[in-house]
């Protein structure tokens, strides 16, 4: 079967700049994929990715880019939070609830 022979390596690229040129009945898409990242997936993660892509009718690279974007945003938020925590604690903000009380 095709899936058994495929490697568990996935290449992804950041947002492509695409140009779609309609030609009578044909649409030609030109993409400039400058950056790629190759990752290795264990069997379970590959199965999860394949299942999700099949159910959502999305491409693997699209799903991985979205997941990477979300994870990086979360990690950047956590880094920023760690940086500002000493300043917040000095002003009496010790928990999320303290912040919510102030802004509500």
C-alpha cells in the first residue's frame, strides 16, 4: 500500500506568495516556497496527522503550519508572561483572577 512505503518525514514551508493566473478553463498557481523545515514524526503522530487531514480535508503542510504557528504564539506568550511577572507581583497581581478583577 502507498502509505506503508511513505517515509515519516514531512517538509513544511512558511506562507507562500502565490499568484493565480486564470487561463480560459485552467488556473495556474505559481508558488514561491523559499523555506522548508523537515521533521520526523513517530508512527502515532503521523497516524493522528493523517486522520485529521483526511477528516478535515486539509493538506498536511497546512495543518502543520497552523499547529506550529499556534505553538510558537503560546511559547512567546509564556516567555512574555515570565518577563513581566516580577513587575505584576510588585503591584499585587499574583494570579490571573487579580488581573481579571482589575480589568473587569
